[in-house]
C-alpha cells in the first residue's frame, strides 16, 4: 500500500473535522482538502445558498462528484461534510485509497460547538438541540459503519489529531 494514503475525516457537524484536518495536514505535509470549502469555491456561493437555491439533492450530487475526484489522488487530508455518509458509495470510494476515520462527540458537546454558527442549513430548521439529536439518531448506523472511530468529547484538537494519526499509522503499517 502507498505510504501516502489519504486520511479522510468524516463525522457529524461540529465534531472538529476541519480543526483536526488542519493539524494533521501540517504534521504530515499533506494537502488539506476541505470539501465544503471546495464546493463553495466552485459553485461561487455558500453552502446555505446552495441548499436554499438549488436544494439538498443538488448539493449531494456535488459532494458525490468531488468524492470521485479526490479519491483518485493521494497525500491528502480530506475533511468531508457531515452528510458524506448518506451515500455509502462515498465511503467505499474513499476507502480504496485512504483511511476513513469517523469523529464522534456527544449531542451536548456538538451543540456547544455549533451554538453560535448560522452557516449550517440543516441545523437552522427548528430548535438546534432537537435537530442535532434527530439527525444523529437517523445517521447513527451510517457513522457506526465507518471502519475507524475516534471520540472527540472533552478532547482538544491536538489530542484528536494524535489519536487519528495513531489510527492512520496502524492502518497503513
Ligand atoms: C452537512 C454538514 C455540513 C455541510 C452541509 C451539510 C450535513 O458540513 O456539508 O451543511 O449534512 O451534515 P460540516 O459537517 O462541515 O458542518
């Protein structure tokens, strides 16, 4: 196996994928690919505008296309959007050339981390705490199915990055 397999961070909104991804990319000298940011740049608008103007299915199609593209490159730390698991073929594609790690956190900690944010369209409908619990519940089997898991609750981004790196190293040894 190539020693430059990708590290792919998946997990619910607010589990720290981007913060952890930045640290890992720095440490390994890999390229950081933040999927939401790439999609926004290419679409020329924010994720919230894509959801509002084009609809969620259009956004999922953009994610799917980007997964296919990124899965063909190596030496990347990929921070995926929280809904990447909704299309299981995304995880399968990433696994061919990468170690896919799911970051987890309790609903309370997720709420603390996203409380002030307004850029996540799926958390803007209804009461935030309730929405988080509902979505986590719906998606639980999909997150559970990801091969590697790292709990981030009560941990700093550095500690999370250490744990992910250890997972990555033992998976690519
Ligand atoms: C989503 C998560 C978001 C973003 C979009 C949809 C989801 O990414 O892709 O708002 O379905 O969970 P983050 O997990 O980076 O917030």
